[in-house]
């Protein structure tokens, strides 16, 4: 049985379109009330299950979490895909960022979607649809993206935040201060506020670590103080791009140790909990079927394993996948079902193997995310 593609009533694709409609006082999917100014606070890596488990460290956020305030991140549950879905309102099969790393067939390479942009990959065309910030601009609604300075000029920022005026703050406090000052200077507008600290702590030490708890406590305090400043026509939604689970070193699977799993494979894309394997272009149908069968035989008890066609037919990347996007998706997709992560030992200096917190696949820990309402959206 393949996982259900729709496990929650709402998803990340509903968040920002609803905010824009609320600003123009129009009905919207989330039933948000009319506002003049909307803030979308994106907390990277804050899964609903982790927030619930650490409720005592989040006395502002945790009481607001319920089944009704939990929505779904889409597969793959990874930042590159999820934030693109948030800021465009469409699934990966349409916007085209179908994984953490994906095949750039035109240049015969795999490209990291967060940090691997160069002159051969144009953010304006690789991410294939207008952002909601561009739609806001066309409707004369000012929009702003607030993050750290290091992300200002990245290719990924150009791909998913284009149309927004970028403003920065080094610390969490500075970013919230920037959001408040931006609210004060506009009569109407949309603000995207990005918090990477929990995700960073989770990757390095795990979501069950003291570092992650400290980051959660700082976030909770910052949200409490900021929410208290929200005026009558100012609403804020807090959500996340994905959750995560901790994968110990002994649960790493070195898949290249069995030659049957890599026979004819030219590129390994995706990420450790959601591999996307691409065959050599001249790989025969018999070889492709043989390798897929080997994956089912060897790893089928702890992962969902599908061909590209099966993934598309099952809606893994959305109800439709545009023809231009299809080659970016792996010929074989291996989505971890157990608490494991796949690595290729042939890759030298793979710093990713030091990560504890992992995400990318279909578990509820990865897909279930909060949607918490503050200010005018909570009234």
C-alpha cells in the first residue's frame, strides 16, 4: 500500500493564497477574516508531533495545537520543495522543485536546490510559476521577505521569493523587530518571516536535543512578545515546511553495498529519506525493471519504492506533473518508511552523514505541521 497523498484537510499550498485573499477582503480556503496586513511565519523544521512532545517548552505555541490546527506539508517533505509550494500555492509537479537535489538533465548533473544555483540554472525559469509575491505586486499589495542576510542573493531566494522586498536580521529578535517595523510603515501588505534555527539545531543534534529545545523556547518567547503587538487589522499564521525525526548513525543504510541496487544508476538525487535514482540514458527496460525489483526485494520492508510513473500516477508530486518537470523526478523513488536514512558510501566527505534530524519522506513526524493563528486571524 502506498501512502495517502492527502492526509490533512489543508496543506502549505493553502496558506499564502488565503492570506492574500484576506488582505483584499475576499473569501479564502482557510476562512481567514479580512485584514489589512498578513504575516506568514515559517519555522523551518517545526513538526506538529515534536511541538506536542515538547509542549512544556512552548507555552505560547503548544496550547494552540490541535487536530484542527495541523495541516500537511507535501511530499517530498523537504525545504526546497515545501517553501516553493508555500510561496506559489502549487505543488512540486507544477513549480518544478521536486526535491532537495534534482536532476538538471540539460547539463547532465544533479543540482542542490538550496545552494547549488549557478549561471546554468536560471531561477526565473527553473521555478516555473509566478510567486504569490509577484501576484501581490501586480495587485499593488506590498510584500516583504524577512530572513538572514546570507540568503538575500541566493538562487533559491530568487526562485521562490521573487517579487518580495528582502529585509534581513541576524538574530531571531532582529527579524521579529524587522517585521514589526515593516508592519508599522505600511498601510497594507504581506510579510513572510523565516526562522531557520530549529531546523539547524535538529539537523546537528536532533529534535530531542537540548539545542532544539533551547531554540523552541526562544521561538516561543519571541512569538508571544510579537503577537502582543499585533493590531486590529494585523493577522499572523505560524506554520512550518516539514517536521523531522531523529535517525541514529546505526540506522544509516549504505545502499551501494549491494550492486543490484545501483546497477545502471547514473545519478542519485533527492535526499537520504527520499532517494531519487536516475538511470543511464541507455539503460534497457529489462535493466530498469531488474533494479526496481531488487529495491523491492531488499528494501521493500522498510521503504516505499515506486517508479517515476507510479509516483506521478499516485499523485506524489501533485495531481498533475507538467511535462517539463517529469525528467527531474527520479526513475526510482525510495521513500523511507522506517527510521532510516540512505547514504552512498562512494561519496567522499559526505558531511550529511553527521546529521541527526532527518526528513523528506511520508511519516506523520515529517508531514504533519502546525498552522497557528495570531492577532486578527485568531479573533
